[in-house]
């Protein structure tokens, strides 16, 4: 799709509702929404499972709820859903390698990864900035993803404090980094 400049609106229009939907444009536009990066994990039959996830939001204070959106293509998510609980470990700026490892589908991602069990037994990733341990409360269908709600049962912050790993325009970033 050819980008066109609108003098009136002063921004670049790359997709319009009256044109065929362009997935790459959609990804590019939504890629401007910078987020943190998390690993969503659980224990299924004593085996730790998890995947890299950015679609994490704080949803409700009373009761304490968070939401995230696993893709229907995720192989870890059905296993996590079966376990009925999950932990969201918020990655710190030095954990991009972990994020890359957990963004690969399947296999044993936990070899050599330091973790400890949260209240639900789900893995809390060592060195993460913060973590939220949840019981799975609801799964809602959402196109090629699901929207998942978790009730927070335990949470914490890493002792070292530190800064978050960010994801912006398809790249891992550190706060304040340019380019
Ligand atoms: C920064 C980043 C954010 C991601 N966020 C999500 C997400 O919110 N939901 C999702 O299902 N997959 C997300 N993914 C993709 C999964 O991590 C990836 O598809 C992974 O291979 C799934 O592994 P699995 O098949 O073992 O579950 C993200 C990947 C990256 C690199």
C-alpha cells in the first residue's frame, strides 16, 4: 500500500477503512504502541512452560485483575490454561535474550533459566523487574487470539529495582534509547 501525505491532518495515512485490510500496515501502526515485555509461565505436570508476551494490561483494582491476549497459535498457552494459573514476569532491560528464547515456539525454554515457584506454583523468572501470579478467571474468544483474565493472588518486585525491557516498532529497546 502506498503511503500518502494529508496536508490537512499532517500525518501519513497508510491504510483506510475503504481499502482492503493490510496486515503489515496494521502491525506497523500498532508497533508504535511501545510496551513492556513479559514472560507468561505456568507448570503443567511438573514441567515449566511459558512464552514471551507484550499484551499484558492491568484491568481492575477491585477485584485485582489483569488481562493478556495469547494467540491461538501458541503451543504453551493451552498447557498454561489447563494448569489454571499463570505468572507474568515483567522483564528488566538486561533480559532481551530471555525474551527472544521464550518467543520461539515449543521446545524446552527453561533449561538454564533460574526461577522459583510463586503462590500458584507458576515460575517467577529470576532477575525480572516485577511479577504477578494469577488464577485463570476467564477466557474470551478474540479472532486469532483469546483475551484472558487472571485474578492476582500474589505479586512482587525484584530486589534489584532497575529499568524495564521495552518493545517498540518490532525491536527490543531500553528506556531513553534513540534510533
Ligand atoms: C515482544 C514480543 C511480544 C509478544 N507478545 C505476544 C502476545 O501478547 N501474545 C502472544 O500470543 N504471543 C506473543 N508473542 C509471540 C510469542 O512469544 C511466540 O509466538 C511464541 O513462539 C509462542 O510460543 P509457544 O508456541 O511456545 O507458546 C510475542 C513475541 C514477542 C517477541
